[in-house]
C-alpha cells in the first residue's frame, strides 16, 4: 500500500510540476477544471481517513476494493463530486499545492505504518458503498488520485499542444 501511495502522489507532483505557474489557473477547455482545481480537489478528497471511531470488521478487510476501483478507474464515466470536496476558483500557487501533496503523502504513509488497516472506519459512510476499512480508504485514495492523474495528464497534453 505504501508503494501505491508513493507512486500516485509522486506521479501527481511530477505532472503538476510540468505546468507553469500561470497554467495552473487556466481552464484548458470548456467543461474542465484548471490544473489547480484538479489538485485542490484531490487534496480535499484525500486529506484524511474518517477513522476517529473504528471497530473490528466482521467482513473481509478488502471486500469493497473491487467496487471502489470499478467506479473510479472507469475513465469513460463522468462522476459528480460531493460539494464538500469541490475546489474553489483559485487562484492557486503551484508550489503550495505541491507542498500540500507531499504533506498528505507523508501523513498517509505514517498512518499506514502505525494503525490497523483492517479496522472499520465508522465516521463516514461512502456513498453507495457504506463504511470502509482503513485499507479500503487507502485503496480509494489511490484509485481516486489515479483517476484525476489521468485527467491532469489530459489537461497537460491539451495545454502543451
């Protein structure tokens, strides 16, 4: 799981770094977010795991990984974000966004190393999926970030062509 977190955040930071400071705040094509908005959405949506209250799971700790991946790895289907993770309009500062991504990556790795991944997180029910284990939350973070990494790469290609 640590390699998945490292890989997706490092890739996100690498692609984001290819945009100029000005390009971070430019809408590349109609209906798109800016690179800054995509990144802020990831920061908002993957900032933590709702695990202040947990219990032992009475099911397999990874039972919901396949449904999560089937939702977020289907790049052909447009998804609607809940309001609480929507990005603002900016302006965004590339160096600040990169710093926030690096901080999140370190925080997630520390939690992976120091908490029980099989614990069921009771503080939030994921829409259409329900309560998830820490393991499933980290798999969500990876899949969701990969989805938006795909989006960010498309924006980069649009901006640089």
